[in-house]
């Protein structure tokens, strides 16, 4: 574009139509007056008529001093005029001028000499109302001071969105001191407001004139690289008095402090929510591995990208951790969880593996000292002290692991294991806030893990005791086929009181017993063992079943678990008779070939330990193929179904085709039991054989 073209654009083309007022000169309404060397008015502008009141006809040719100045100031005016004309120096200042209407007004003058090509001299006077000038000067000074001293960033852009002015506050916010403020080229987003979205907003404001207020912007600045800052920016269009668009103005308030405080508050809320979530999600079962997995699941992805949970083997063995600050430690891996699919899950010890690590390993240092170990930035050497071997360390490095945190799991004052946290995609290194949060999670989880460990130990002990007290596979008995099962409860604390027994009696008779000690745990199992021993002793006396139960009822008086239900039956293969007595137990099922299974209607009696309640013996004739099904309540009782429905299901299962006794046991357990049932089950099935002993 040529200079002339630019000028035409600037003045609005070549049209002779007058331009609308709008500039500073229009505001000042400058009047121009030219005097000849005698002081007479030679030229008179329209603005002079507005300022002084005289038309050109009234002013031209008149002596200016006498027309415009009071007599008392005339000598001074003549002296100033002579000085300008002789020296060629300009004079500036305010002077009282007489208006045509008779009033006197202060007028600001700029006087200078003009020379023509013939040696003639003239005086040019440029004048404006002094009050108007002072107001403009004041407004301009206030505006400049306001802009320069404002703590709010202020800037002006032209219509190409190039900065033409920025104040010091904006420069401090977004530019290196001394940087050229007009650095943005046409079409570029200003450096402190990066992003196409902001540029689009500015262009829309420029096009529509509708301001955009309080737009939240987040980014980095050249002054403080690597740190996130936040601003509240407003944009509005600038126009001159005629409505011509001059550009865009922006005001920017640095709200980084508020943004960081809000971010900290939001982070605190998320972490509180995470801790609250952990209290719900961790410890839902008493399974050790499940509890460890729940802890690991809570930690990803909010806290870490890769999580490991390990417990000290000595703790699993029931021993205290006595390695000391310099000793090695043996760990059992309980959980490895990644926030996303990653080869890094192969680097730690696999779940269930047992590993021994020297004192220089980070996890060993953690459990030996009972303090967190933080490696904000891990090195290759650190990775070798984290992974199980050199190859695994290379896997962690390839996965981008850059920060590591190990926290001790402390329950009831004892270190029981360690929680390991690693970050890869999360770019932030672990800091003190992470240590605090993860420590809270570890503290809550440690108690749950220790409870699971303790209950697992109790379960193992109770189950071992229970199985040792139960009989081995009974030897073949005359005239009987026997099948039995014992299934412990899914819940650790419920193991204990159910038992069965098959006892050989004189004259080829066989005693069949099923019982259930009310209560659970090791105490119930121990009580069951005592009752089983007492029952075997009484059975050898060949007493009537009701008498056996009577003596057992008396024997329970000195036991802690005094309430026990029991069925005691004696089968004589010589006469096919079965004598049965019940102590508060569920009724046996009788199965006869060609007939529907039935619950035996027997006198129920009272549980052993009630005392003073008589027991009754019922005689039952049995034939070859008949079956007796004895069971404890864990087979049929549930929390969500009526007992009658469960009895109906039991009988329908037994009503099927002829099965092997072992198959019948498996069928009943698979159909009537659910994983996690909170009661153990003893099951004993006897089938009468066709042959008779000699």
C-alpha cells in the first residue's frame, strides 16, 4: 500500500465531505489568528469566531490588541508581540481575552513568527479555551498516571491485535522487563494470553463491540516459566467520538493466589474424599489379599500410577519384626496394581511370592526404621533398590517411573509391611502432602490388613483344630455305606462347632452322631472336641441314645459353650432297627426307595446344656436301600430365605434319581451352600446295605 493510499484510508477517502469531529484537536477547538507586522488581523479562522465571538468581517483589519485585550493589559500585549516579531521566538501562556459579549475569558496561546518569501513577517496565534485545555491536560495526566500506577494490567491493541501500549503491571505479569511491548505480529495471540480460544474471544469483541468480562485464563509466563499462573481478563473495544474502531483494550488481574488457594482447597477436598472412600472400600472382608488389593485400588490413580503392598513374612508367622535398622527383611507380596495397562506391573514381586531384601533396599529401610522413604526423583541406582532385580529395574525405567514413595504399614504399634507408590504418567514428584495423604491411607489400611492377618491366623488355627478333632474316614461298617463332609465357614470367625462321628459298637452296631456347638472360633472347636470325646466314651457303654444325651447334657455343665444341638442314632444291622434321639437339632431326612424323602417327625428335645429336660428315643425300622441324611443347620439356614423353603429345596434335591453317596454329598453342598456362608456344615449320609453280617 502506498503512502498516499494509506493517507486516503486514514482521512476517509478523497471525498470532500467534512469529517466528523472526534480527535483531540476537535475537543480543544483550536483557533488560528494571523497578524501582520503592525498587529492587525490578517487571517481569522472559524474556530476563532467560536472562541472570541467576532466574525471574520468584524475582526479582519482590526488592531488585535484593542479588539481582544482590555486597556490595562494592552502595553504588555504590545511588548510580547514585538518580542516575538523581533526575536522569532515563540511565546506560550495564558492571557485574559475580552469576548464580544463583554466577558473576559482565560485563553491559552501559542504565538510564533511567520516569514514569507518576500521578507514579510507575520504573527501566528493558536488559541484555545484555557479551562478546556486544563481539563484535557488533567484528564490525560490522570489517565497516564492511572495506567502507569495501576496494579491491574492494562493494555491497548490495534485492530490487528498488536500491542501498542502496556502498563508496567502488565509488563511485570507477562513479559521480561525491557521487552518490546509491540512484539505481537498481526494474527498472533498476545504472549500473556496464549491460546486460540482467547484470540477468538478478542476478535469477537473487536467485531461486535460487546465486552467480554472476567474470562479465566491459565498459563505460564516468561517471567516465571514452569509455574502455572491464572488471570481474570476483560476485553472491550475502543472507539473514537465518531464511532471509528481504534482497537481493543484489555484489563488483566493476576488471580494466581486465589487460583492456587482454590486448587489447594479442591485438592484437600479430593484427598478428604479419598480418605473417606478408603474407610469404606478397605477392609470389606477379612481376606488378607483382598484387603491389600483394596488399599492398592484406592491409591490409583489419585496418588500413584503403580502401587505395591507387601507384608513381612515374620508377621504372617506370628513373630515380631526384629530385623533392626541394619538387617534384611523377608516380604510376602500381597498386591500389585497399576492405574493403566503397563509393563511396570511385572517389575515388583508377583503376588504370593516371598522375597528377602538386604538393608540397603528402600522398602527394607522403610520397615526397619518405621518411617517413610521418599525419592522425589529416582535415579537408575534408586530403581535397582526398588525393583526385584536388574531386569525389573530396566522395566521400571522404560515405563517412565520417576518418583517413589514407601510407607510403613503400622498396626497396634508394630510394623507389619510396606506400601510402595510409584509415579510415571503423573509428572509431579512425591512431596510432603503426598506423604501425609498416603500415610493416612496406610495407617487406616494397616489395621484392616492386620485384622485380616490375625483372622487368617485364627482361621487356620481353628480349622486345623477342627479337622484334627473330626474323625478320619470311617472304616467300613457292617450293613452300612457311609459318606460324610465337613465344610468350614467362609468367614474366619465362624469356624468351629460342627462335627460328625461314626463309632463302632459291640455286636456290629454303629453309632451315627451329628452335632453343632453354638458359637464359633477356637473355643467352639475345643468344646466340640470335648463333647466328641465324651460321646465316644459313653457310646462304648452301649447305652440307649436318650441316656447318652442325658449324660452329655450333664457333662456340658462345666464347659464354656454349654448349648449344643445333637442327633445320636444307633443302627443294628442284625434286626434292621435304628434307635434315634434328638437334642434340639434339625430333623434327619429319611429316604426310602420309591418314596419321596421326608423329614423325620421326632421329639425335638432341648439342646445339651439346658439341663433338666428329658430326651426320648424313637425306633425306626430300616430296609436295604434306605438312607439317613444327618446335617447341621449351616446346610439349610440362610438370612434371606424362610427355613420351610430351604427344607423344601433339600427334599427336592434328595428326590432325584439314585446316586452314589459321595455324589449326593457334593450335590447338597454345591446347591445349598454359597461362597462366604457364615456357618460351617457337617454332613453325614448312611445307606442301609442288603447284606447282613453272620
